[in-house]
C-alpha cells in the first residue's frame, strides 16, 4: 500500500471508543480509550514497568499499543483502502483474530482455506483477487453484525454496536471508492468489547431426543393395546374402552414424536446459524 491510513483510521477508532468506561456487563472491564486494563498491564509488563491504572495511560503508550497490537496485527499497511480501517476497527472491538475471520468469511469463495483468523498468504491472495473492495467491506460488516447478534451481551450493547458498524461501513466504503470519509462519532455502548466467549450457546437437542423417544414408546404402547383390544373383543364394553385409550395414546404419541422431530430441526438450524456467525463451520 503506497500510503498508510493508520493515523486517520486511529482518529476514527478513538472517536468510537470514547474515554474511560467500566460497564459491569462489558467483558473488557476497565477500559481507557479502547485499551483494556488487561492489555495495558501486558504492555507495561513487556516494558519491564510496574502496572498502573489504565486511566493513566499516556498518549505515546496508547499509540504504540494500537500500532503493534491492532494495526500491525491485521497487517494494515498491506490492505486495500477502506479494508484496512474496517479490519482495524473490528480488531480493537473484538480482537485481531476475530476481525481477520470476518475478512476470510467475506472472501468466500475466492478464499478456500480455514476460517482461522490468521492473515496468511492464502487470505492475502484471495484479497488481491477480489477487486471490488466496496462490496467486500459490505460483506465484512455483515459478518461482523451476524457475530454481534449472537452474543449474549447484544441486548445491552446492540444499539451502540449497530450504530458503530454502520458508520464503519460508510467510512470504509468511502475510502474504498476514493471519496473523503466522514468523521466518526461516539455511540454509547459501541465501545463495549465483543468477544466470542460471550456467544450464546447452541440449543440442546436433548429435549428433542426425549420427546421423540417418548413418542416412539407411546406408539409402541398403543400397538400393544390394540392387540389387547382384539383379544378382548368378545367383551364389548372392555374392548370399546381400550379402543378409546388406543386412539388417545396413539394421537398423543404421534404429536410428541412430531414435536421432537420439529424441535430437533429447529435446534440444528439455530446451531448451524450460530456456527456460521462464529466462523466455526467447515466452509463457513
């Protein structure tokens, strides 16, 4: 890339991140201008310095953390205009590996490798083959939103995240198409970290197995009662009573079995959508 957009991208990321935050539901915990206390502790330790509150982070420290841990981590200077910023913002919000996974998902089918969050030669080759960066940014942001919507914290931070991604999309596409991008704004909640550890769990198929098994067993019982009815047919009153029981058991069992099969379909469908959003399915 001939010109680095790191400085301009950082200005917009910092606008999205705001100042200090420590929301009880934010998995990032105490955060200052997008840098978490954990990230700051790690940085200070690597420098041979004692830890201190992230509120005290200096501008030089902030710039170095963003440069090394986020911009360089997504190889920003190797990425096309707009795509560099979009991946950078995603890396700050959800980690570099997750942001790269969104790129890999968006590059299908040109990218045929694993969705592994590693920006290697295969990903770069697919990126080079994709000449429509405007549309690519759309797909990256769509993958990001699909991921966010499957987090348990979306109910709390979803509005802020949605507004942030909407603006990231617009800024990235402006860069990709040679236009002057807008400034970025702060959206409350949009600065909260969005990590895969907070993803919703896939629904269990155990209730489906239980219902299907019970329904199958009930159908077997109704068959036994039907045979008993035939044996007692000379006793008209008893035979009639058993016949009614057979009908009730058969209907209830059929409904139970069908419900179990229906719930299994629903659970498998939800699990498939979740895996696709998290980039954990083969070929996702």
